[in-house]
């Protein structure tokens, strides 16, 4: 949770107790999201490194193994996650060396994001590149990393590691569940 997103508000409630009017003062912590909503007024090229990294919502969708149908060009997601993905927290376990360790780990940058058609529709980089706002569940908005999971966007509930799965058998893990397909394809 982002401490800067917490605002204390004092609320007064008026109630009646035993026939008498009473005033009860309570303290409420209101979550207002990141104070500097930089993604609304900066382009991807203008972001600092810290802002860029904070944009990733940690959904893990971009770390799934995918196939492309040769006849239809349709993108087919599998439940298999890259061997370096810690599925429990949906974070890369060797982020600094990811491109050296995994040859097909794609570089997402302000220059490439427009060309990555397979980026999930909910990916924050895609949203900002398209001039759209982040969803309510993005941690920068909700100030709660758990909201990605609550919204059903995280892969952690159903993904499994590709570790030990032979290449020829990966196709068996293509997602068929309609509710997961909806999450992945919008
Ligand atoms: S799809 Fe986008 S927001 Fe989700 S983990 Fe990948 S880069 Fe981050
Ligand atoms: S190397 Fe890391 S960032 Fe790249 S696909 Fe694998 S888990 Fe994701």
C-alpha cells in the first residue's frame, strides 16, 4: 500500500441514543490513489525509470507462453508461465538479466510498445500509449497490490510453470476456459 495515498479524514456522525442526540467523531483513512497521477499527463517517453517500473501492474500476462495459429494468425495463450516467473507474486525472478536469460523475453519500451500487438489489452503500457487511463484495480490507483488479483487480472490463480514441460507438449496447455480467455483477450 502506498502511504502517500492515505488521507485521514475526520467524519462526524450524528445519531440518537436513548432518546438523546449524540455526535460521534471517527477517523477514516480514505484511499485516494497515487497523488501524482503521472500517467495522465506524461507520455511513455517522459517517464522516469521509477515511474516506468511502477506502471507494470504485475499481472504476469505478458510472461505466458503463447502460440500463433498459422492459418488464422490468432494468438493462443497457454497457462504456462515463463520459467523465470515467480507465479505466486507474478514477478520475474531475474529481472535485471531477463533478456540474457530468456531469449524470447520481449523488450517493452516506449519505442516498442506500439509494435507489440500481443500486449494484453489491460497492460498499463498499452493503456498509456493509447492515451487511456489505468483501471481502478491498478496498484497506482488502488494503492493495493492485491487489487490486481481481486479483479481477476493476475495469472497467479491458474498459471503453471513451463519448467519441465517438453516443447511438443506445451500446446496442450492452451487456455480453453472462457473466463480466462476473456481476461487475456478482453
Ligand atoms: S502485461 Fe503489462 S502490466 Fe502486466 S505484467 Fe506484463 S508488462 Fe506488466
Ligand atoms: S524472463 Fe522474466 S520478464 Fe521475461 S518473460 Fe520470463 S518471467 Fe517474464
